[in-house]
């Protein structure tokens, strides 16, 4: 295992992305210690992460995570016949939520606008739901035309 931020591998600590104290009393240990809530960090970055010096939007090296909420779902003009749906997501920010305060440092302002022709996909992106959006660099695809 190595530090998710700098890659230091000789000694890492496991930190909770959402602090244990932020969970309700009845929260299951399995939920608190779920893999998605754990992050391997070197001691320096663990301290920085816990003290808000590290943006929570950077979840592992070469990946930026943002948090968005679906704020609009509408059938497009074209969609009246085809079922196409326009889904708009805007960055989620609630300053009373520790996780959101971290995400606000990394989450760009603006919107994500999608036109979806696939009903299961548009149903999944239901109005009011929250989503993590992970940006990770894709290798440059080489097309048939070179
Ligand atoms: Zn580190």
C-alpha cells in the first residue's frame, strides 16, 4: 500500500474519508470501515487530511472526485418521441457537512448537462440524488485512422 497522495510506501496509515465522529451512533462498523470510506495516507498527509489542508476531492493519485446533485430532469423536445431525457447536475455544497467542505475545494462550479437516450441510465440519475463524479485521466485512444 502507498500514500494516496504522494505515493510514499514505507509506512502508511488508514484514514477515514468521512470521520468516524460524523457517523450517527447507530451506524454499522461495516459501513464506517467500508472500503469506499478508507484512504491510505502517509503520516504527513494523514495529518494534513485530518486538518483540512488536503482537498477531499483528491481521493487517490491522478483522480479528482467531485460531488454533484441532480437538480433537473426533463424530457427534451426530441425526447417526447424517443424518451431522451436531459439531466442537469450541479455541485453539491453544504457548509454544515464536513465532506462537502472538503469537496468544495476541488469541485468546480458550473453544471454537468447530459442528454441520455438510455432509460435505465436516466432513471439511475434521479432528481435530487447525489453522485460522486470521478475524473481520471484516460490514455489517449488511437483510432483506426491513426
Ligand atoms: Zn503522502
